[in-house]
C-alpha cells in the first residue's frame, strides 16, 4: 500500500512540475522545478522515498528502451564512425581524464570512486538534448549525431561504472580481466536484448494474425519487453542496460514492418510518451527529496579534505563541469577533424569543423536522468559492511553537473548552433514532397482497383462511381488547396466512400513503409507520415 501511495505522490509532483514550469514567467528547465518540488515535499510533508540502488538502474530500462526504439536508425548508420567515437571513445577518455582530475582535486575520494563518478557523468541525455536543440535552428545531421551518441554512451558509461564500483568494493582491478568481462557483458547483453525483442514481437504477431489484435495486450507487451530483457541479461551477468537498448532498436525495426493496427500504434505512442515523462520526472523529484541529506553528507565528506563550508561544494561542481567541457571539446576537435576529413574530397561543400561546431558539440553534452540514476545506483555499503566512501558527495556532484550542464546548454547552444555548418543531408521538405506524391499516387491506384471490384454489381455501379469520384477528387487535390466535399445523405454512398478512403489510406501507408525500408525516405519523416495516416484511418474506422 505504501509503495502505491509513494508512486502516486511522485506522479502528482511530476504533473505539478509541468504546470509550474509553464506558468513561470521565466523559461525554466522542468528538471529544476522537479528538484524544487521534491525538496519542498520533503520539508513540508516529511516525504521520503527509499529505493534500493539496483532499482534505479531497473527504472532506466524502459527509458533506454524507448531511446533505442525512437532514435532514427539511418542517422546511426550514416555517421556510425563519428557516433562510435563520441559514444565509446569519448566515454573512456572522460572516465580516465575526469576520474584522475576528481581524485587529484578531492584526495579523500578513492580513485575507484572517482572513476565511478566520472563514469556516471560521462553519458549525455537524449531527451534533454532533443528538447534543447528543438528550440533553435540546427543542422539535422548534427542532431542525429548527438542523439546517436546519447543512445549508446548510456550503456558504455554505466558499464564503466560497474567496473569502478567493483574495484571500489573489492580493492582490486585488472585491465585484462576487465577487458574480457567487458566483451562478455556487452556481447551477451546485446544478444539477450535482441532475442527477447524478437521472440516477443514474433509471438505477438503470430497471435494477432491467428486470433486478431488486442490493442491493450500489445501495449502491455511493449512495456514488459525492456524489463524482461534487463532482468534476463543481469541474471546472465551481462549488461541489462545494453539489453534494453538493443531490444529498443529491434522494436524500432519491428515498427517499420507496419503489422500493428493504426489504433495500436497511436495508443502505444501515447502511453510511452507518458511513461517517459513520468520516469524522467520521478528521478529528479527523488533527487530533490533526498537533496538535504545529500548536501549534509557531501559537506561532511568535503570537511575531510580540510575545506569547510558548502561554498566548496559549488567550487567542485564548477571545476568538474569545466573539466568535462574541456575533455569533450578536445575529443570533439580531434575526432571530428579526423573522421569528417574524408568527406572533404567527396563533398565540395564540406565545412571543416570549426570552433563553433566544437563548442556546439561540447555544450550539447547535457547530463540528465541516466547520470542521476547511475549515481543513486552506487551501493550503500561495501562488501565488508562499511559505508561506501563519499557516496553522498558523488551524488551531489553528479546532480550539480546535471544542473550546470542544463544551464550552460540553454544559454550557450542557441548562440552557437544557429550558425553551425556540417555537411548537410538531403532536405526533408524535398523528401516529404516526393513521399507524399508517391503515397497519393498509390492511394489513387488503390481506389481505382477497389472501385473495379465493387462495381461488379451492376445495380450499384452509379453509387460506387459517385463515391469514388469524391475520394479521387480529394486525393488529386492533396498537394494543393484542400476542400472537404459536402455531406452525403445516402448512407450507402457514405459507407462506400468510407471503404474507399480506408483502401486509399492503407495503400498510402504501404508506400511509405516501402520507401522507408528501401532507404528512399528518412525514418524520422516516415514516422511522421505514418502517424498522419494512422490518425486519418482511425477517424474513418470509427465513423
């Protein structure tokens, strides 16, 4: 009963944070409001949330699954070298560089714990990056690179943190053993995620074909997949995070098959949007609720260094954030010049990475819920039962880095991203024109074919011709000024017209899916066009 009450309170606070953020005269990132509400609830109502550290990583499974599901795959494949360099190379570079820097700055923090903190703050947040760049004009290709990086570096950063925690708990570390273990947990984690997603989607598709599709069951299956993948991978001593991401990628490919009903896709998307908002928000509310105790514990840890006062906590946060910016800028400058240099000969419009591109890439390294959940996932005690060293300080520094990265990104990104140039991809508006034209032609052909089938009954040929003329007129005006035909009183003609509309919409959607699968249409645009078709079909299906 208590767990249900706590969950409802967290959801209520997340909802309130959204309302307050919109009411605020100053544009505030919602995480700031959520942290404030969590702290206010803790003071006013003695609201406390106690979660086991592994629970935080389990809560990340659906969020990372959704990132893998919705991240455009063609962006990952087109810039796979750049994304891999940022998602893996930059993470390892950050863990080493920031880990040694933190240990040098705070000698009382063991090196293994400093590496754990560096691992937690190395991943970027896909939701935060997308929310910020959506407000400023920016090259789509850069957005795809940043989204691809944030999708993959969650797993690499949390895997590194796993090794750091083990080293802190046992006091031993072997590079050879860690490398072998990394290959194992990564390979098996991806395999488990792919296998779970394939088995689940294959089974549900078979049931839907044989017995019909139930929308509620389809949604529940999609909710269970990330948890099943995570827990099975963890049981195999592999990475549950990688399993969840891999399952999400498979789910994205499954979505492009178009086997689910339109109403299922629409309702499933709404449920997952709500889950994503609630999950990210709840993590920040919990941070606010625990913030007073974390500040107290962090201040005590700082005093061991000979520094007194919470002022030094702010100094540490700023120093760590600047170190992250420097490391990210240095890595971006080198890797972007190396990996994008080969395009210079193939593309005469190639713009070499300049300081603005490096600055945009650096400022876009916004930390978010993954970093916070990773910090909370630190064990409370070591293997011998003693308290985990500097745990409160690690959580506080991670939270401070999140807040400061959000501030810097909101202030700095709009100033540099609107003039960033990066070898452009084909313009989406041209792709959209061609896609809509092809879909419209497919719809017209489907209506004409359906009309020939319906007109086999001579007694109703006139009605069929009238209904078909109205539907065809609508599609032939699709790209021009669009007007709705007058209502028809005859229910038979309305039913024929509805049937022809459904045939046309399904032909449109099939053409869009074919274009997406054959790489003739960007996945992001295809998803938008499919959603439009689903909304229209749901209206005709319910009429």
